[in-house]
C-alpha cells in the first residue's frame, strides 16, 4: 500500500520510463534525475525496464556504428518487393 502511494505521489511508472528515455538521450535535468533515482529505488519493474533499455541501446549503437554493413542497395529493395509480390500472388 505504501509503495503504491509513493508511486503516485512522486513519479508514476509512465513518467519514469519517459525519463529513462530522456536520460539515454542525455537531455534530463538534475531535478528529473533525482525523481527518477527515487522512483527506481522503490520500483523493481522500472529497474528491470532500465536494464533492458541499456542493453537495447548498446545493441543499437553497435549496429549503427557499422554503417557500411547496414546500407541497403536498390537491388535489395527490388528483390524484397519481388518476394513480397510473389507471396501475395500478384
């Protein structure tokens, strides 16, 4: 009961997840950072979400650093369109 009250009084989970996203983008204020830290101390679900968010962010950063591997050729697009059309029987 006390945790639910603290959740609602200080920072709901929906706002906490938004602040975590802002924190990853490094656009969080000191006040928001304190509120988030307090919320994370009492909410195990948001702590788990933050850990998963960090893992996904690291994966995306690694993937984006290999731009040459991620480039899409026009021939790949045409091949993809052809495969989709074939599966739709067009």
